[in-house]
């Protein structure tokens, strides 16, 4: 027997010994995890699959390295004939029972997540339907119906613009809102929170937010509605489902601008719509001048 064959057999014997030691380690580990510990048993399967795959890869690389060291070994075939279970090709090993179990577990988790997502979509669809039905009933009682507004970040301003007709642009409404809020910081700052951090905002944060009102398509909310009620000197009423209407600028005597607040109806999140007389088609409400 040549030196290359002798060294090859030593490598194979070492591999067999390492596999035996690994299986003994796995059995000891299995006995330490109770059958009732489902989470522990699942983690054990993952660990076993990883250890077996790592050892298989290590042994394969060692055999390939050995072959590269002895490319002219004419007796290699006679040696490997006695080793039918050794895979000398660069192919993935067969999946072990543990690995197949892990794949089934991953597949089950994926299916479970899909079912959860489907259930959430069904609930959301139900909330949307209920919200739309209630809002429509509230508006019908006032002889009104909703006027759709694009969900583009400007919806609150566009809904107000719809009831002001063409006397003011969205950009102008944003500029007037920001200007009023900058000039009345102390009135708004106690109610302001940093929209990115979700915490109480500083004066500098507030002033930057006012800049963003003009420069970005930020969604408007109660702070902006309150500012606009003062700018327009007109009450702004917000109709919503499951809650009483909210009115900003009650101190003013003009006929209110009426908006509809949607919590669930749009996939992008909260949204504002305008209103129009019931059966008015695309007609707009009576125009109001700014001042």
C-alpha cells in the first residue's frame, strides 16, 4: 500500500471517528432536553442539523484537498470502491432527518404567517366597511355625501380647498398654516410631539416641522386644522365614525367647513375627505372667501 493510500485511509478513519463522537454528543444533548420542552426540542433539531451539515462540509473539503495533493494516484479508485458512502463530488449532502424537520418547521411558520396576514386583512376589511357605513349614515342625516380626495399627503388641505373653491391653492394653505403656527408657537408647542421620535418636541423641532409643512407633503392633523380655522376665521368640523364630531375654531360664527376623517378606509392610513350636498354630483359647495 502506497503512502497516499495509507494517508487517505487515515483521513477516512478520522472522519468516521469524528462522526461517531458527534452522534454521541447529539444523543447526550437530546437526553438533556425534556420531551415536554417543545421550544427546546425545536432548537435542538436546528442545532443538530447545523452541526451535521458543518461536519459534512468539513469532511468533503478535506477529501477534495487530499485529491488535489495526489492527482496521479492510480490506486484511488480501488480505495474509494470500499467507501461507497463518501461523496467526493462538490454536491450538497443528502438532507438528514433533522434538516428535513427544520424545513417542514420553516414551511409551517410561513403558512402560519400567511394565515395571520389574511386574518388581519379580513378584520381590516370589516373595519373599513363598518366605518364607511357609519360615516355615510351620519352624512345622509345632514343631507350630505362624501367627496373623494386623493390620498397624496395633501388630503386635509385639498379637502379644505374643495370647499373654498379656487380662491386658494394647496401651497398657499400650507404656507398660511405654517406662518400662523410660527407666529403662535406657545399656543401649539404643548401639543406638539416630534413625528419621527414620537416624543415631546422642542421649540427647534417645532419650527423645523413648520418648515416641513411648506416644503414636504406632510399629512395635516389637529394642529394644522386649528391653525387654519384661525387663518380662515371659520369653524372646521371633522366628522368621524364611533366618536363625536370635533370642531376647531368654535369662536367664529361663519358656516363651518366640514371634513370627514377616515381611520381605516385607505391602505395608506388616516385620510381626510370633503363633503358635498347629497345628489349634487361633482358640484362644489358655496364658495367662501379667505378674509
